C-alpha cells in the first residue's frame, strides 16, 4: 500500500492574506495535522499551547500547537496544527479529514468524498 498526498493551504485565521500551501502526506494514524515550524511562523502563527502526542513506537513527545484554517479539496476546517521540525514532512491528520467528510481509499491511494459528513442521530424533540 502506498502513500496518499494532497495539496493543503494553511491560513492564519486572524489574517486571511497570510497562508502557506504545500503537499501533505495523509496520515490516518495522526489525530492532528503537522506543518514545519518555519512555514507557520512565516504566516504569523505562534504556539498557543503544548500537547503530548504518542509516537508509533509508544513514546510520548510534547509539541507546540496552534489553531489554523486548513483547506483541501475545496473544503475547509479550523483545526489544531502541530509545529513540526524545519525539515518535517507536512501531515494531514484524520481530524481534518473526518470534519469535512473525506476518507482515504487505500486501494487507489486517493481521497474520496463521502455523500455527507457523518453525524450521530440527533435526539427527537418531544
């Protein structure tokens, strides 16, 4: 099975004219998306906090995070973005995918749009 990539635009939510666009690896094993720190700083984003993440080998790492507008395939979502190392490959996490109703087709190595965004049944009003 190969890797799936998609072009993503990350925008500073406080200034829509400041954005960075790149090719991201779609990583359904990652909850949040990751962008190399220099690109986030270049569009005026600063760490707003830290979060502990668990790596594939089971070890924990504390990373800086912020909020950004994430756009891909004609959709957008506000999401948590991890400040990655300068040379880190950008990752598109599963939260962004699920928020806009897109899933990975691993056989064809492409993203596919669901007919609708999943939502649990709402309680019926009395």
